[in-house]
């Protein structure tokens, strides 16, 4: 993976690469313009995470084409030896993390020839707090050169692989129970939320995307995501505000408008979610 991004045709977009001499786990950050991105089959299990502004895309990472709007800290999972193709309609900043397949199989106690297929995880982008925190922490620790950092990276590898397996199991359980939203319905609703965070979004709007009544949609959404739609939407808006606070110089009023809130609403929701006001969070980070 590192060879492709550092010396292949996408090398001009490479912003930074971090790799430990004691572990074969490269991690890079790229800034891509709008357009096509094609990755060849590589040996690693790859996670590609958006770390910049939301961007619209259409791609295929081995399990069929899908499209959407990737928000900050959302990710896709690419199985080993699978080529990826993506057309980005907007500029995108992404991090790529490669996990050696033999380490992943050891963590999951799978046979040497197991393809590390995580089912529906290869058919859309995802958002998971644990994986977000693990990838953010790994980016920091990959830049350190001490025994503690090595231990941390090894531990996080296991956390990431097991979490991916649990997410795949959860999807399979949903399919068996036929409860909650179907994966394509869920992806469509979350994509719509991400692309309209600065607008008023009603329960009826979201239900219409799935063909369900508002009541049935709200129940199915909670079964799938563990939160009612309005609370999930609030979490996305707070995350967008957090990203804008740390990565831009926009004023609190401008950030509130970008997340569909008045300044007072933003302060209230941000404080409830993170325990500090937006201005204080910006100073700290």
C-alpha cells in the first residue's frame, strides 16, 4: 500500500506517511482533487477514512457499486487483494491504514486462506465511534518511536479487526431477523442527513427515503442504529461542528449555520454532547 501511494501515479497527492520500523502497518494521509481514484489489489486489509470536509462519491471496492456523501471520520473497508475504484465529485482528504492480513487472521483465529470478507462492510461507508477513536490515536502513535507506542499500535490492530468483525456480525444478524432498516435504506438515510446538515430535516423527509411511514421508520431506525433519528442527526451535526472548529477559522455563527442551528442551539447541543462550549473546545484543540 505504501509503495503505491508513495511512488505510484497518486504520489503527488501524498501529504504524509507514517510507518513503524518494527511493525508492517503503514498509514498515510492524502489530499485528492475531485476526480478518479483507483487503487490496485494490495496485500493489506485497508481502511480508508475521510478526515476533511464532506465529499460526494461513487465507488466500487469489490462488492458492487455504491455512492453517497462521506462525512468526517467515516470510513470504508477494502478486503485484501481487491482493487478499488472511486469517482469523487469534490476534493477529499483521506487517511489509509493497512493491516497485514496474517495479523488480522490471527486476531480472528481464521485459516491462512481466509479472504477477510466482511460482507456488507464492503458495500457502503460507515461511522463507528470506536474505530474513529482508534484510527485517530493510531495516527498520533505512529509518529512516536518508543516501546510504548509499539505496544499501543499492536493493541489497536486487534481492536480494529475485532470491531470490524463485530460490525459484520451485526449486519448479518439484522439480515436474519429482517428487522430494522435494510443496509441500502440505512445508507440512503445517513447520506441524506450528511448532505443536508445545514437544512431543516423532518422525520417525514427521512421516512420518504425508505418508503416507510414516519412511525415505522422511526422504530426501524432505532432498531438499526440504537438511537432515534433526531438524536442521531444531532450527533452528526455536533461532529460536523467539531470538525469545523478544529480545521477552519469559521466563526461560531457561521459554524452554527453550516450545521442547521442557531448559535444558541449549537452551544446547547455541543455542550450536552462534549461537556464544553464550542469556543472553549476550539481553544483546547
